[in-house]
C-alpha cells in the first residue's frame, strides 16, 4: 500500500470514529419510548411516568410512556427485547419479570438477553387475613396448617403470579399443605379476601394498605427480609421461616447490546428522579424502598430471582399454557 493510500485509510478511519462519537454525543435525537408491560395505573406505569417527565426535560426529547399489557407482562418485555439497541425503546418492569423467566418459554434469556439499567425500588408482599380468621402470626399459621392439612386457603391473582409463587415457596420451606384458590387478577382476589371468601393472600402492599388501615384486613407478615417502613410493627415471614424472601421490585432495562454510555445516562437520570421529593414521598406512601445503584446490581437481582423461581416452579409442577 502506498503512503498516500495509507494516509487516506487513516483519515477515513478517524473521520468515521469522530462521526460515531458525535452521533453518540447527540443522543437522543428523537422521542424515546418507555414501555410498561401492564395497564395504566399500576406501579410500573406510575413509576414510568414519574421518570418520563423529568427525563424529557433533561434529554430535550419526549419520553413517551407506552403501555403494552398482556401475558403476565411478557408481551411488552418481548417488544423491548427484540428492539434495536439504540436507546429509543426501554421498559420499566416489576418483580413478575423475574418469575416470568422461570414460567415461560421466552424467545430471549431473561438475564443475558437484555441490558439492565437500574433497580428503582423494592417492596414486600403482605400476607393479610380476613378479620374473621383467628390466626394472627406465621407461627400460628404453620401450626394450624400442620394440624389441619389443606384446610387453610390462600387466594392468588392467578397461576404463576408472584403471589402464587410466594405461597408455593412458603409451602416448600415449611412443609405445610395449603389450598390455593386462583383468581383472574389482583382485584378479584382482593374482593374475595375482603368478603371472607378466602382466608388469606399474599398481596401487593399498595392495594392492601387502605384496607389494612381501615381494619377491613389484618396483616400477618411481610415477605421481605426486613420489615416495611409502611408497616413497621408487622413482622417478616423470615422471622419465623429463616431465609424466606419474596421481594417485589421495579426496575428499568433495555435491549441486549445497549451502549454503555446510554445505559449510564439513563442510570444517572433515573437515580436523580428517585431522589426527588415527589418520588420519595410517593414511594413512602406506597411502601416502596428506594433503590438505585449500578446496572450490575439490578442484573444480579434478576438472575437471583430467575434461579429461585425456577426451583419453586419445578417443585410445584406449575405449567403455564402458552
């Protein structure tokens, strides 16, 4: 190769590199779609909107929240997993995402087939009972269930739901027999619990709180390793059953191969939003613990959940018809 040709090749390479760097620096140049795999009004939807508004101002481009519900959250997640890794299609998911990786035959790997961005917050499920049920503690529940196999029942929002898996994990770690009563969604199971149709349920803290405060339900325990700041006097299941942990969480991720600079811009932006007074107050009111941290911590959380739920699903012989 002649000296002139070598110079031309070097010049072209430098020009291409500069153009690529400039293109990265300009991100974003068009609206960003922030998906949530559930209908409007749920926790992931609210958090997506809380993040989208300030992010739109910071990035100088609209961040559009796009609800894509269906199949336990797998529809929306699949859209993002298949999207181009350019930073224009992202998603806010909940703890059911980790369970879905164990339940469904997904066309992508729940851990390695995505790019984690940030863990936004964590919250427990709460084991609550109808006031007519005399059992007041996990210890009493275990004793009753062992003396009366299958007599005590738990309502769930559906086969394969996080509250369903929480019941199965509890059964496996304690050796008790409980009767699971599945409903089609969280609203019907809450109605059943309030009417006394079922004895108890592991429910999300957010819809449970008004009923707990009004005395329509009684809390038995929360499912996180530490007590909830929303219910500081309510013990954890783990205080009686060591190692029991069902942590419901919210986090953000993008397609596999998302450039590191875009990942860290979103990580930084979301972390700032989490620390704002408005979001802190909303989280405190809803019983969420703010999280944050590097993307790697969120990846480890997803990996841990998928591994745990695979074991639970296998032992419980849970099969989801796809």
